[in-house]
């Protein structure tokens, strides 16, 4: 009986390896992931005024990018994680978080890119629901989730200071 079990186990292992070897991840186009999640009805009509300066990528500096009569966008600090940089931008309308855009996420290889593409909308949705940076970590995207939360907190801190 033992040799038969070994043959079955070996066959199943070989099958799993063949399936794993044929698994294709989506191709990443570009180096930055762009994903935006927003709550409906958050935009307020008004005259637009541009203020602040945009910091060079990777400097860790943040700035107000666009201001309208009751809506403002804030760019969080670019956070270096084990697998790449994570940076978000938030939109605040009438004191409420109404949108989160992923400006940068790990994408230097197809695996990181697919993880970031799957995690970013989930993290943005969590942030909109929580109305804070206290969000759950996405399974399989721990480092991206931690960087996302840190960049999000940086942007929310700017909004609170404004």
C-alpha cells in the first residue's frame, strides 16, 4: 500500500508544479499604479485656486496640490517599503474623506504589480469607510498595506493642519 500512496503523492505534486509553472501574472505597464476610489457626491462646485509646490519624487515632502472652495487634495509622503514605494493622495470635501488615489505602489516586477493592483482598491475602500488611516492589512500585501496606511496618515495630517 505504501508504494501506491507515494506514487499518488508524487503525481499530485508533479501536477501542482506544472500548473504553477503555467500560471501567468498580468503584465505591468509603466512604473506607477494609478487607482482612484471616491465616494459619490463629494465634489463641490467653486472657483479653483492652485497653491503649494510639488515635491520631487522620493523626497518624502508633501504639499497641498489643489484647493477649491470646499474641496482640497493632499499628497501623502512617499513611503519606501520592502518591495517599493507607496504614495497616496486624498481628497477632502467639507471635512470628509471623499477620495483616495494611489499615486505609487510596488510595480517593479509582475508579481508586485499584480499584488498592488489587487490591494490598492481594497485599501482605498477601507480608508473611505473608516474615514481614517486605521485600516485592515490586505492579506498577501502586508508591506504595501503598511506603506499605504503611513502615506494615508501623512496626507490626513496635512488636511487636519490646513
